[in-house]
C-alpha cells in the first residue's frame, strides 16, 4: 500500500493504521496536505473513489471554500475506509456480504440468480461475477428478456438460419453463440414468455440449442447469470414461471440490497457520480456540503442507486457554486421524500419488521443529529444529554453514517 502523508501531529499515524487494518481491496493512495488542514476541518474533499481501483486519491482540506464535509465518521477518527471490489462500493455490511459471495463464486461455473429492486446494481454484480471468474477473458453478453416480443427474443437468443422468416436474409448468430466460452447475462428473467422458458431449460440441461429455422444441434459452453426484480418463488406459485427452470437458475442466489439498507455506501457513491458528471458536464464542482450529504442520507431512495445518480446529475446542472449545497440537492429531490415532512413512512406491502426498522432509523438519525447540533459536535456531551454511553452513541453514529465534523465550530 502506498500513502503520501504530509501531516502535523499524530493524525497521520492513526490514518495509516486505519487504512492498513480496514482496506482489503487493491491499493489506495492517500494524499493529505497539511498546509491547508486545520485541527477540526470543516471540508473533506474526496476524489472519485471508483475512478481507478489501484490509484485512489483522497485529499483533505480545511479552508472552508470548497469540498466535502465527511457525512460519515472520518478515517482520521474511526479507521473507516472505502473498499472497492470490481467497481462495487462495499463499505456497508450488506455489500461486503454480496462481494464475499462473488469471490466465492470465482472458481466455479455455477448458475447465479440475482434478485433485487430496480436500480440496485444487479448488472454491476453480474459483471463482477464474470470479471472475477476464469471466463473473464471471454465475452460477457447481456440481454433484456422484457425488451422484445416472443419471436424476436427467440431469434436474439438462439440466432436464425437464412430464410427462417421474412427478412432473414443471412444466417445470424444469437446471444448464446456470441457468449460461447464466456457469460450470458439474462436481465428481467421473470418476464420471459412461458414458451421460451422451455427452450431455455433445455439449453441449461443439454448444453445445446438449435437456431431458428435450423435442425442442427449446436453445443455451447456458457455460464448463465440471470437477474430479476420479481419474486420468482411467488411467480412459480402463481403459475407464471416454470418451477423446474427456477431451480435450474437458482443454484446460487444473490440478493442485491436496496440503497436504504446500505446507507454507508451513499457518500462514496455520491462522490463517484459527482466526479463522473463533473467531467461529462465540464463543471468545476469539487465536493458536497455536509448538510447536503446528510439530506441524501435521510432519503428512503425507492429508486435506489439509479435515483441517487439522477439526483446528483440534476443538482450539478443547477448548482451555481463549486460545491453542491443542501438547497440545490433539496430542490432536486421529490417533495414526498423530504425527511422532515409528514409523509408516507413506509412502502405499501412492506413487512412489519422492515417498516418498523426503517422508521426507527429515521428517528435515530434525526435525534442524534439534533443532539450533535446542540452540543457543537461534542460526542461526549451529546451522549451524556441523550443518557447513552459514549460507545453506544458513537456506534449509532457509525451505523447511520453521521459525522461530528458537520456540527463542530471552527
């Protein structure tokens, strides 16, 4: 691991130890400039955490002019560092579990089913599985099963012979042939028509298929990864999905957690999108205010990562300063997602314990934030006023991604 440290005092040693003890992915380079750093910095500038896995630059500045105030406990304070696994942010326990399972799959060709809500990064997980496997040097071919009609899906997947149907002027290889030796990613598998489910089952069982209009069996060696935002077990019970196909696909199940269950990943994801859109839009926006980040952390994110990405992109279009502000972020969020309004507290159909847990998280976030504001970021005083032990209070801050720096006085 490389670290460039230009710090006064003992903070550099604490940071070095934090990184060595917690960073488990490819190397990280930390660039800290003591010439602009104060004892209690109110600005924390972090460059894109996903830009290059082997050269991540983190800069900390305390001039108060631009940058990011830490919205989660600072590495100088807590030893928390971002970990990147094949472009997947895995600071949260939920994503660490997913990435651990991906690593376990690396040496196998097992069929994988990825389930999760829309916008949770199911395709990113599929790509990580492919790139960590022995098939990484072969193609990964993707296909959306809900995008076309039944006849077109069959032709796209299995290819067709010349003259197989009107307009088939030449023989065409399908997605299975294109992915031979590699990985075939079938998105929205829950929407595959029943008549094609039978043919997919045969490919999984026999490792061969026939082109549309052909009668020659063609052998194929592909790893199948599927994804869906539907409950396939319920679809099986309702007669909408074949039970035998379900068990063929569900050899290894990966649940992609919704963003509301991995809030620790919001800050690094935000920084990644900020960096990405700053380059694309040619905007000189260097960071995000702590209050703005706290607002992002307080959202339920029904659209998950995709919604967060859209909010950051809209905010960067509207922002007039060099730092994303709370007011700009708030204007880009839907009114019904503002955390302090009397709005819907849980989604329709959410299980009781999950709804209760989310409501309690919102309460704890608002309460701890209020205590820290009242006591200027002094955790000892805030914990005392709350009649909680210091360690208990601090662990809640870590879990909720709340940092004291946003509440301290300069």
